[in-house]
C-alpha cells in the first residue's frame, strides 16, 4: 500500500490523573500529513495508559528522528476506521492478531499537525 511505512516515534504526553510528563515509544504509520498510532497494548484487555492520557490531554509533541512535531491527538471516527485499520495492518500485520484476541475494539489515534 503506498505511503504505509511503519516506524517508531517518541510520544511526549501528560498523565491524565498525575499530570506527570511521560515519553512512550509508539509504532506509527503515515496517513498523508497525519500520523496514525494504534492503542493495541499487544491485545491485552486494557488500553495502554498513553491512550487515556491523550484523550485527556490531546495536544502533545512527537519526536521522529531529530524532528519534534506538535500534534493534536483524536480517536479515529467510525466513518474512517475501516480505512485506517487497513493502513495500520499494512504497516504491521500483528495488529490483526492482537484484535482477534482482544475483547475490546482496539482504538486508533490520529495525530494531526498543530500550528
């Protein structure tokens, strides 16, 4: 699929309850100017902590290589989920296995450039 190179970014986020600054390495796929990350947590029952943090504090910064980018995080809309899920699985086939064993719908997070 064109434009589906998967890599790892560093996600700087703020704890939803603690307010503490955190950094998490997260696999991402490009979708035009946006970045797509998947809150799979390997198919475990709960969403990763960074997902809850992004929903509470969506204006964050990511680092890709030496470049730092301000982004706004949002959960993927139902009308775009099928297309974005296919993009994520094309970037990393393991997501399909994670979803098969998860007892939850794995959230997709769109990181949109700010500024």
